[in-house]
């Protein structure tokens, strides 16, 4: 079995942090991010489904704050939004709407929480 390319080995922690998968050159699909080394594709980065990624982030924050986001106090909801923001939740498409639904607040409220952060 051939050794994994050093670029793929180096990117393993990045892929894990993103919830992504590294694939070898022969498994790269059209929707993967090609990883090139000296002009040659050596593998790919397969990102997770965006909805699944946001759902996982919300679940992590719910576990951390001790329950469903909708049942939290205003201060805890602000803390939850800050945690989600720090973890990149708002990089996902439609994330503000999805987070607002999870919190039981409006999109406007989520934007206010984000803008109130120092």
C-alpha cells in the first residue's frame, strides 16, 4: 500500500476540524476541492453537507449550554450565538434563519446578538 501524500497527512487536522474528508487522487469528485502539489492533483477535500454541518454545530452548543436553544434565557441565547459564531456557523448559507428557528427568535434578533458582540 503506498504511503499517503504529505499534503494529505498535513491537512488531516484541518479536515477533522471542518468535518470534512480527505480523499486520494483516484476518488476525487467534481464537488471536491482539488488539492494540488507542484501542479499535480494529489487528492481532494470533501466538505460535509452544509445542513448537516450547521445541525452538528447547533447540537454541540446545545450540549455545552445544557439544553435546547429555544429554552434558554436571553443572556444564554446571546452566549449560544457567540459560540456558534466562533465556530463558523454563520458561514453556512441560510444559517441565520436556521439559528433563529433553533433559538425561537427572529433573524433580526440573531443579527442584533451578532452585532452586539465586542
